C-alpha cells in the first residue's frame, strides 16, 4: 500500500504490464594500456566501473583535459599521458568497487554496516577524507609514479 503524501489516502499500487526492461550489470574494467601507437584512450573507452561514488564522469573529464595537454605538448608527452592516467583510473575503480561491495552487503549484515558508517562518519578526520574523496578531487595513486 502507498499513502498519498497530500491526501493521506491509501491505495494499492500494482505493476500490471511492462513495455521494456533490461538488466543492469556492474563491470569494473580498465584498458591494459591507454596508448597503442597513434591510438589513445580516454574516459569510458579506457575504463568502466560502478557509478558508486559518482567518479566516472569526473575521471573521464580529467582524462580528456590531460590528453589535450599532452597533445598540445607534443608527441613526447603522449607516453606520459598513458603512464599518468592509468594509476589514477585504477584508484577510482578500486574506490567504486569498494563502495559497490559496501552497498550490496547481504541484508543480515546491513545493520552492522550502517552502524560502522555512523561511527566512522562521526570522526572528523574520516569524515573529511570521505568528503574530499567523494568530491571527486584527483586521487593520489597508491603506487609511486616515476
């Protein structure tokens, strides 16, 4: 039963037919290289992942800016583009995968997850770190860059 927000009336709502449907599948993939000769990848062509955390579009836009800068700098900068962007995409994909796993825990575990999130969000350093990360600021690669 659904209660009307304005009227307070209760009425049964049922789906009686479906015109179209599809399955939503989450994939986490990244290209093995961002450059192969004259072919350069950026954005969704280079990486795909869960929408959790909302980082996909931001990462793709940052890829495009970095690729534009590399193209403007000349051919020698193109290998640097490929080397710099992939570790950042790996970081975002790992973050999105973690958020997806956190969101999809079995129903029996959800109360524990919710309690943990409440406790962590009450800690100012953790709250700040999560806010910065969700804001889409460029992540620091987990491995050192040459």
